[in-house]
C-alpha cells in the first residue's frame, strides 16, 4: 500500500501553500518594481537622446567650457561652472546640516522631556513641508543682507585660506549663501528621518548599557549611533538629493555668472537646476536640448551619489540596525 506524506505545517498552513491575496500582492509588488525601472530607463533614454543632439553641435568641449551660449554661431556651452557650483553648494550644505540634524534628532529622541519633544518634532515636520520658493524669498529678503557682516568677518580672519578671500565687493549673493540656505532647507528632512531611526533603537540595548554604568552620552555613542548609522547615511543622501536638485531657492538668492572661482564669498557661479530654471523660457529648441544635456549630467550625479550610499551600507554590514 502506497505511503502518503503530510506536508509540513507552518503557521497553521501547509508549507508551500499560498493564499490568493499573497499571490496578488506579490504580483503587484513585482509589477511596481518593474514599472519603476521602466520609467527610469525611459527618462534616461529621453535625456540621453536630446543631450546627444545638442552635444553633437557644440563647437567646444561640453565638460570644460566656461560659457553658455547655445544660440550663438557657432553654439558654445559647457557645464564646468555648473558642475562646480552644484557640488560646492551641496558640500557646504551637507557640512552644516548633517551634524546639526543629528544633534537635533538626538535631543528630541533622548534628551528633551516628552512635553517638549512632541512640539519640537511637530515644528520640524512643518519645516520639511515648506515650499522651496518660500525659503528662497526668505533668503533673498532676510538672509542675504544679514550675511554681509559674516562675509566681512570671514574675509578678515580667514581670507588667507583663499576660499574665504573676498576679492570683490557686492552683496552676499554667492555660493556660500546658497550653501547656508540649502543647509536650512535640508535640515528638517535629515532630522526627521534620523529621529525616527533613533527612536527604533531597542530599549534593551540602552538599558543594558545603563546597567553597566554607562552615562547617557556613552549610551548614545555605544548603542544609538551604531544602530542608526545606516539611517543617518540614508537621511543624508536624501537631503543631498534635494540640495543637488534645488531650483527656485537658488535662483532667487544667487547672482549667477559663468566665471569659475574658488572665492566662495564673491558673487557668481551657478548650479544645474538654477541654470535650467533661468534659461528655459528664453531658449530656442536647440537651447532646450543643451539644457537637457546639463540635466542629464545632474541625473547621472544623483544616481552615482545614491549608488555610492547603497554600496557603503551594503559593504559594511555592521551599519545595519539588525546587527547592532
């Protein structure tokens, strides 16, 4: 007589059996992922096609030219100044915003009383929802005039560093001001994500450290920060993505020019997004292709930054909170 075997049981169901709802959810999830990849590929293909049309008619080197005149005869345009301004302003923003955001997140999650922590978290959430044009108007009306004194102080005491040497006169419509404004804009985003990660730290880890006689700072250094390291990196990359692509706030504050200068306190410079916003309406069809070519470079930079962040997290498994 043939023997029969009973399939193993897991969670009250036969192993290998799936509910119809699970199959539907799996199909929807897989379809969403494929759709996202298709959309990204379509965007990349469109940008690449239009960029090739423009670069093939550029009379100079697209990557090293310090000029933007696609309507000229012959057309001349390059991204050297735009790439420099985008990277420098984003670096300034990250250097200022990340440490401050981590400090605010730690204060809200581990230091502030509950009656104070909730209103502070609510205010930070509101700041993250403020439109960029509001930040830009605030920066142009309030921030720029009040940074003149700081620029003079930096020029007087740190001018020997070259980057803070103010060679010309004028208001503080420069890359340093743009970096500060971007730092203020990305600060709520980084703070929100980092705070939520810190709140997920297992209480047993913190209580064990306290039981061993650790101070509150030692608990944070040994338990909270290692657990939240991947979250901090992710939050920072999210903020960096906004800083790289910010348009209107930079366009309102910056006095752009296609002069490449390491003097951060002098007016001038530019970013990819600001240049596209400023020149798109007045550009002809070929000029728009040139702007799209610069947008493709920003697209690639953003992908590389996010890919590098994912690589760092995947390479160092101890960044994962599950292994903390």
